[in-house]
């Protein structure tokens, strides 16, 4: 049995979910201001467990942003399909409810939902930005009765269980990330040309150390396109092998949503993915706030703009 940590003075209980990942936090109402001592305990639990689950948090958009901002500044969402700034720029609307057509449900054939299906790939939020995200907080406002779960895996645990030779091979390397690459694996033309121009590929350190606790992880996901300094095919095989090592079924933490759950995860060391549901029949309405990172992980942060998925090999990458 996983041990339970209690904080009786604040009536907060932290219960680990898996030995290597996740904890449930009880005894706090996040719709109200959180005192400093309670917040410190939650923040420490976040650094320790990487994924935190809060049940029964009936939050407004403003309350969700207020709690999120206790951890640091929020990043603005990118302008993309279905994200036409109907909400606050610090909120991401993940929903299959069409606000322009009498709240009609959008099935997976809708172009906006096809774009959202990219969230079903293992990824970390905003790794395609020059300053990648620190954390995300997702609020389940309306959840389907079946499906639509969110799954998590730890790149920190995966790094710790890598063979020593693989660790030496990836140490110090840089990976190029691109949302245009990741979405191109689903369908072409999901971004308008002006959106594409605003999303150049970026460079991210393949191995990262958390400054809060010194723990090391690698940093991959669906946006990870290729590793600099390796032949393209070799770099793709290595990225695929790291992903397979990380996402073994026995290591997956699956969250089955109930209404008004709030889940927070560490984008620096956690991959996540959404699972499908019958979008034409059941609504799934989620709101996400995303904490901005502290700075670039590699210098310079931008890679040469290339279009490998259209047959052009990136500059300096072997074939």
C-alpha cells in the first residue's frame, strides 16, 4: 500500500496514487483563497508527485485563474482552430460544444475536433514554444459518462530506469519541437498560413533537471520532431524508443473524470494524453490554465524553419 501523508493543522490530506506518480489532495476548497501554509503544502506535493487530483472543485474561470497564478504567471493560448479568444487569453477551451451553433455537439469529423484529436497523442503542453510550460491545471466542467479519460506518465521515472548507455547518449542533446509537425501526423492544413508563420520550430534540451528538487528527466512527446546532430531516421527511432519506454502500460496513471475535478500536472517531466469518447453524443467541457516556464531550455531557442513532413530535410540533419 502507498503511504499517506497528512497535514492535520490545515486539514489537508495528500494520498499518493502510484508509487512513482500522482497524488490526491483533499481537505481544501480552491474556490476560496488558500492560506500560505496550505498552499506551500500543495506546492511541495506538486514537486514531489508531479500530478495532483482535486475532486469537487466547483470553480469559475476567475477562481481557476486565481489559484493557478499562485504558482506563477500564466501563458496565453495560441490562436488556432476553435481557440478564437472567446474566453480570457489565459484560458484554453477544450470542448466539443459549438458556441456558434446553439451549443450543438461537434463530432470528430468537425475540423475543430480533428485539431483537438492531437491531444490524444502523448505530449507535454507548449513544448513547441521557445519557453515551454511549467504546469497545466484542467477543470472538468462537464464530463462524458464513458471515455474521455486523461492519462499520465512520468519522464522522470522513465529517465531513472534508462540503461546507463542510453543516458550517456542523450545527455546534452537538443530536440527540435514543432506543433506543425505533430499536427501533420494527424492531417494536413490544420493551421492557416498566418498561424503557421507564428509557430516556428524551437529547440529544447532533451535532458532537463528540475531546479526545485534536482531530479532529472528527459523531455519528449508528440511535438518532438528530431534530435539535432543525429541522422533523422536514427533520431526518430531514439525518440520512439524513449516514448515506448516511458508509456509502458504498468506505468500509466489514468484519471477517470467526475464533474468538477481539477487536475494539475508538471509539464517539465510528465507526458499526458486524452482518451476518445463519443463526441457526437456526449458533451465534454474542460477549461485549462497553463503556467509559463522560467525561460528557454536551449540557446538559441529557435530552430531553422523547415518543412520535413513535406519532404524537405532540416538543415544540418543527415538522411
